C-alpha cells in the first residue's frame, strides 16, 4: 500500500510503472506466442492471444503518452521493443513457413545456381535436399505431413522474391547458416532489421520535429515481433530501406521549401529502388519521394532515375542467366491470390459488385487520386507515404497481415496513429483463411471495414482535439477571424 500511495503522488512514476508492466506483459506474451505451437495446432486460441497482446500494446501507448518527453523515455521504449523481439525468438515460426524458402534460395545461390532457374522439387535440385528442409518419414510425421514432405511452401514453382531479397538470403545464410538452429538464422536477421527500423524511426521523428515517443507505436506493437522476428519475414529489410529514404529527405519544420542538394534525390530514389527489390510494392513510394518539398523538377527526374537504375542493376545478372524466368512465380501468385482473373478478391470494393475489370479500374483511380493529392500538396514524405500505403492496403485487402507492417512503420514516422487500426484488421481475415472458415470472406470484409472506420474516426477525433486545444474551446477555430495586420 505505501508503494501505491507513493505512485499516486507522483504521476510520472505511476505512468512509468505502467510502461514497465505493459512491456513485461508484452515480452511474456511474445514468448508464449513463440513457444505454444503453430497456428494449425492452436487455431483460434492464438488469435485470442494476439488480441490480448494488442490490448496490452494500446495500454502501453497510453502510458507513453502520459510520460514526459525525453531520452530516458525513448530509451525505455526501445529497450521494451528489443526485449519483445528477443522473446519472439523463443520458438520456431508459428504463422508462416516463408523462411524455409529463404533458406532454400540461399543454399541454391551458394552452390552457384540462380534462384530463378529451377523449382525446389525439380530433378536438377535433388542433390541439395537436406534433412531439415526435406525431412524423413519420422520428421514428416512430426510435422503432421505425409512421408516425402518438405517444409518449403509451393515446392513445384520457382521463387518469387526480387534480387535484393535474394542477396539478403544468401549473405545472411553465408554468415550465420552454420550456427545452430536453422530458423534462428532468419529470426536473427529479422531482429537486426528491426533494430535498424526502430533506430531510423527515432532519427526521422527527431529530425522532423515530431515527438520521438511515437516510436512506441511500432516498437511495442505485436505485429513486427511476430512477423518479422518469429516468422522471419524479409519485409523488415524493405521497411528499413524505405525509412532510410524518408530520413534522407527529412527536414526540420522551419525549412519546408528550401532547395535541396542533388545527392538527396539520388539517395532517396536509390533507397526506394532497393526496397522495391525486397518486395515489389514499395516501388509506389517513389511518389511521396519526388513530391518532397524543395526538390526541383530535375531532382524528381534524378530520384526516379536512381530507382530505375537500382532495378536494372539488380535484375541484370539474373536476366542474363535465366531470361524471363526472373518473374518466377509472380504471375501464378497473383492469380492464386485472386488479384487477377474473373473471381477477384478485393474485399471492400467487391461489395460494389462492379465486376473484375471495373473494380480494378476503380482501384487504379483511387491510387492515382492518392498519388495526385501527394503531388499537388507535397506533404512530408512520411505523411504522403503512409497515406498512399494505407490506400493500397484498403484496396488490396491482402490475406497476409505482414504487408501492413510497412504502413505501421510509416504511420509511426508520420505521427499518424489512426492507420494502426487498418494494420490490425488483417489478422482475423488471415486466421479465417488459414483455418478454412466458411465465413472467411465475411470476416475479412467486417475486419477491414471496421479498421477503415476506426481509422477515420480516430483521425477525425485527433483533428478535432488539436483544433480545440489551439482555440481554447471546441469548434472555436472555425469561427475565429484571422488577425488584422498592424498598420505600418
């Protein structure tokens, strides 16, 4: 009781204690998520655990918002984020098997075989089949799979990953592939990229004059820890490169229109190009880059040219080796995910019943409208990138929730927490699809629609609150006349 009375007398200490408790709870939940078994064994129980973890994260954000600004608080947030991510390495991946493909592609490259040339189960690749990726009958039984199984998803098709991702696979495996548990290689790589992302977020926030505590929106969130560390997804590398581009163009609030040196355009464009060669969709982020204030028309051309140059340099050796095979499984993947063909899957826009062609045309209009808004008003790169990524996510409504982590990082850099609702919306749909729920489409529609509605409501509430604080009373800003200039 004396300790509780002491905390109530010192509000900062009380909120600091709350941050410590939520960080400890998040770390414990991360370990529980990593060690409790895969999704097919735990089923909906795992989604409940993630929902509890998300609630703990939101409570942690409330505590952070009540603490004073300063380096100690930012350091505590970063330490909490690292602890949560280390705990996520306590067990094998629970929601995805993508890292097994990473390992296969890395081994193929280290044996001098272009990763786009052969599928894993082709005759030419039999000599590379090791017991970890191609277990024996007992190993397959332990995985609840028939004899002759493999851990690799879609073993009959060639890889889908772009060249920078492939270079990351081979480099990471060459350095750490022989060290103990194989999945730890990719989880450790995810931890490295996550530490880089959190550091870049703090630098972007500080340089743009925003509160560095916004890093908590990303650092304490369950999604990056689960997907980029426990499941080892390569997306963290692309996010780090995108944030590098944002950091290059970041500037303090006092000089929004000052001319920029040429190297910033070249560097930002090249970093976006590198991110696009990790996962292809970051290529659209060149729009907020070229719209950055202070860039001349020539600088915009330089940024775009740098992105294209990185793409050409990255793909050239593979095109020379295998030709059009560099497309890998991309066309088949788009069809499998129902992004092409007669039966498309755009959960929100399909409710308009426009048909595949008209729906895709509407998506193009919405994305172009977002890009046009960015080019017209030229917001800060982080703000524009978050808006464009949010529109893409709501249009595409992907099954895979890890695509939303890019939006989460950009939202944290821009100080736009409302986008977090859209990021969280992906998980109920993912579980419904993986667990073959007959109501998967309805769950996905409800989840993404709720995320969009909550995002809009949160953004409107924050705007109303800022207006009320600036004017002294709610709604007064709209009735306040501009000041009359003093006579000369």
